C-alpha cells in the first residue's frame, strides 16, 4: 500500500536526518501553532513567492512572516528530491517521468501524515482513491525507483565502458609509442655501430696516409742527400779537371 511504502521511505529519511526527529517531538506545539495561526490568519501577509517544484512545473506557496518548521522541512524536501530527480533524468529525452515526480510528492505527503496521525486515515483513503483512479486511467505505475536505479546503472556502465575504451586507446597509443621509441633506439644503435666502423676505417686510412707521407718525406730526404753527394762529386771532378788542364798547359809551355 502507499502508506506502508512511503512511510518506510520517510522513516529512512528521518533516521538519516536528525532534524526530522525534532519535528516529530514538536508536533504537539505545531498543532497549537496551527490553531493560533487560524485565529490570526487575517494578520498574515498576502505576499507569495514562486518556487520550482518539478520538471516544467511551478507552484505558488504562500509565504508567511514566520513559516512553521514542518512547512520549511516539506519545502526543502521537495526542492532537494525534485532536483535529484532532475539530475537523474537530465539525459533522458522528455525529462523525468511523471511517476518519478509523483513519488516525491507522495513521500512529502507521507511526511505530513506522519506528523498528524489524526488526519492520516482520511488522507490515506484519499491518496488510495487517487492511486486507484490513476492506475485505471494510465495503467499500473511501474517501479519508478527500480527504473531510475536501472537507468543510473546503465548510465554508469556506459560511462565505465567509455572510460575503459579510452584507457584501452591510451594504452594502445602508449604501446605504439614504446614500440616506435624501441625501433628508433635500435636504428640509432645500428647507426652508432656503423659510424664506429666508419671511424675505425677512417682512422686506419689516416694511419696509412701518415705512413705513406713519412715514406715520401724519407724518400725526398734520401733523394736530396744523393743529389748533394752527386753535386759534391761533380764539383770535385770539375776541380780535378781544372787542375789537369793547368798541368797540361804548364807542360806545354815547357
């Protein structure tokens, strides 16, 4: 039944929010306040404020100079829970279904009835009648909470799948980068080995050229030495020839 279902939802909320227990303790004083407020209703201001209470809906809530604590709690509950519904169904075309919004208002009504047990039977009968009419008119409402949880689960799974695909793509790119770096490293190693071989070859050629240059220098020095010796021999021969000519000339005069 509606009363047992949403009363349990409200009891869970009251266990999570200590302020609701304070409201239940002060319910008797609130009854007294409501009686006195009815007697002094003519003194209450007629001003009103517009507050957003659902998807595409607005309701005008009469603002008094000092609202009862329960009214503050109910308004805060509606704003909080309807914003949660809006966030849960924001990616759904058409927004949140009416069943999800209706569930929030039913919980709010259960909150009100829990503070006024005297009115709970008649209000429960009214709610039950409305539920029967809605069920006959639109069909039996589905489990909105389960549908919401299923939608959130599917959304979470899709988000996780997207994150997994992104991580796999990043991992694949990282592996490709590692492979490219490894290939570049191997190519650099091969080039280093090739350059070292060329350097060794150049050094060997340089040593050979230096050896040949030394040999050429030594050969030139040897040639120069021989030329100098030959020149000295020729000079000596020329000197001997001159002396011989002088001797011949002297003998001829004699």
